[in-house]
C-alpha cells in the first residue's frame, strides 16, 4: 500500500511547498497519476484514496460541491498542504473554447449565491462558475449570461471555500471536456449522494436508447482528449516543481487557450 498519509515526509528535501490537488474522478487526472504512490486513509467516517508523488498529493473525492468539500477537508487535515488546487473537467461557456483547452481561473464563482473567490497572482480574465448540476446547452447559456464566466464546473467553489476557511492559497485549473453547444446526455440521476458516478446504471440506460449512442461516443472521445491535455499540462507543472527545477506557482500555468 505504501506510506500512509500521516507518515508523509512533508515538504521534501528542497523545502518547496506541498500542493494538494482536488479532483472529482481519477480518470480526470489519470494522465498525471498513473504511476503515483496510492494510499487509502480514513477521515471523518469515510475512506479516501490519495495519490502521492514528491511534494504533490492528489485526492479524487467525487462529483459535486459536497464531495469536493469533504475531499478538501480530508486532504487539508491529513496532509497540511501549503496550497490547494482544484483540477478537472469543465464545460465551455465561451463559444470559442474547444475540447482540450485549459482554463486557469482568476476567479471562481459559486452559482448558488454569486460569491466569488479570487485567485492570487492570476491576472487574466478567466472566470469559472461552479454549478450544482451537469449543465446542458440551455443552462450553459444562462450561466454565461448571468456570470460572464468562460467555463462551468461542479467542484471548484467548494475547494476555494475550504482553502479560505483554513487560510490556504487556492488555484483552479480546468480542461474543457464539452463545448458550449454540446448537449451532455442526462447524467445527474447517475451521481449518488457520495459523488460517485454509477457507470453500470448509466450504461444500461444508454444501451436502451440507441439515439444517444453517437452523443455518448463523442463525449467519451472528448473526455479522453481532455484527460490527455490536462495530464500533459500537470506533468509539466509537477516537473517544474521537482528538485531539478525552479519552483513554479500553480497559478502561473498557461491561461485559457488551446493545448493542442
């Protein structure tokens, strides 16, 4: 199983700050973490899987605000990171964004109350809005109009709130997995209360609806492309944090634009 989280060595030999990455699903960050040390630890009555390498730890807490909040609190309590980073898939609200494009947010907006978390050191105009459900085309239009955001996700606002509550710097990097005009198949009903996606139930649902097959196949291809783009970006970032490189702040990653 490897080292337990409570025994993690801390900042490492270079004294660089530890970074905790919070994602929803492992497949979102699989391009980065495929060979990382895998550790399972209990926290607050639940068990979390942490992926460790050098000064970085990744936790995939599930889909949605509550799942992200729980994961963020767990990694803060067990690892005491110097920075919290929300990473994963997002839907485009800006019609110019394409699958695989990266968004480094300067501000994260909570759609529930319009509150904003500003990211220190990021001077672009990339706003990200966190919404409580999977956003279809019409909902994306409403969110773009209401908040002027470039992209929408389901977790970043909760991670930002946890970071603020503990006085930890926050950053958010998202990769576009569905464009503004792409209608995602109905998926909310397959996300359980723990933020897990019920893949088998979804597969049965789709199997009985052949008119959705092409759209689901497109979504799967988009997800693979997004995973590769995010993995390549994060691998470069982690490499820059290695003892052989000068430290690079998470917030200084490339701004919105094609990763192709």
